[in-house]
C-alpha cells in the first residue's frame, strides 16, 4: 500500500477517535447526591440524572433541589425517570431560571410504564410567570378521581398548566388521564403538546383560555365528560384563547370534538371528530373554527353546529 495513502487513513482514524471521545465527554451522568449543591453545566454539555420511584428523592424534591444549578445556553439537563409509579401529593412547579434547558423524560417507547400519579384536588405540572420547561416526554400523568369528572367543576385540576407567559413543551409520548382539564393554557401561557394524548377529562381535554395558546398538532382527546354541567369537549378555545389542533383527533366526547366560544379560535385543518355524543364541531358567541379538509362522523346531533355569531369554515369541502 502506498505510504501516503496509509498515512492519510491513519490520520482519518485518529480524527474519528477524537470525535468519539469528544462526543462522549459532552454527555455525562450526574449523581443524584449532587442535587442541592451548586453546579454549572457549560455550553455544549448534557447532564443526566436518573430518578427512581423506589429510592432517592421524589420527583418534586429533585426538581426543587435544582435551584442552585446553572444550565448555560447550549447545555441541557435531563431528569431521567426510571420505569415505575411516582406518587405526588402536590403540584410539580417548574420555576427554575434555566427551565427551558431542563428535560423530564421517562420511557418514550412505553409511557405507560412511567406513571406520575396524583390523587388530591391539585394540578399536575405547572409553569408560570415567564418560566419554562424545555421538554416533558415518555410519561403518563394520572389522577384517580372517584366517580370521574362528572362533578360540576368542583374539582377542576389540570394535568398540564401554563399561565402568565409560562411555556411548557410536552410530547409526543405523553398521556394525561383523569384530570378535569388535560392541558390548559391561560393568561398568555403557552403549551406545546404535539402528539399528546388526553383521556377522561371533564370540561376539556385541551383548553386554551383567556389569551392562552396551545399547539396540539397531531394530538388526541378521548372521552371528556362532565355530565352535571353537560360539558365535555376534546378541544376548547374560549375568551380569546387560541388552539392549533391541525391533524388532531377527538373521539367519544360528551359535548363536541372541537368547541370555540366567546372569541376563542381553533385551527382544526385535517382534524377528525368521531363518535362525539352531540357535535363534531361546535361554535358559539363569536367563537371561530377553521377546519379545512376536516371530517366529522357518527356525531349524535350533527357534524357541526354554530350560532350566536359562531363561525365554522372548511367542513363544507367534504
């Protein structure tokens, strides 16, 4: 073999080895004992801390213990949740100044194996006051409410809640089950919930309220119902809330698949509403739904209903 060619190949091999070592150095596992101690994660580095449901700090304690940590721009901190059941007796507040660079990740292939369970009348995960959570994925948020959510909103807890310019990013391997509101954004809060599944909500699976915005493209809402108030929609936008439900699916909800009220607006292009007990798409009091190429089938009272200056456009294309 030509000595020049051999030298070039050796040189390329050395470069590949250096690149491998560098990539490994940029990702490291931190010890949970470091929680509560001042730490700085530099740009370009990812730290991972594994949390167990059976030993060590609770998830809420682990998040609170991150307060002295600094996560510089370009860095990431991952709280990895091992398979198990994590019982919570209070809302998980995300208020870290570097929260946009924090991720809470369980089992993205089987989110049912990582269950975050609440039994009290309390919200699940809360982001507010200009804070952020960079990623929530691979988990099931579950609330066991005796009798379900047919309670007249007396227990109106949210699985995911963002308000006052808070930003919460979730999915696509996230399931929210049993909360009165699966995901609610209000007062300028934003939830990005692409592909998220909400089951067994009360008033709404996804609720954009009073200036809140939810991005729920490709998501799914099933079996929302509050029989006491005759409510239960997969997707609701109200009082200026906005919701992007492009490609979303609403199935088996008591009132409607998609509901816009009081100046709320929903983009539901390519969405599907199936087996909702009253309507597929429902707009009232200046609510607006844009649903080009959307479909509604097996609705109890009709594919769509609009009145009191409510507007639904696009369904006539099918």
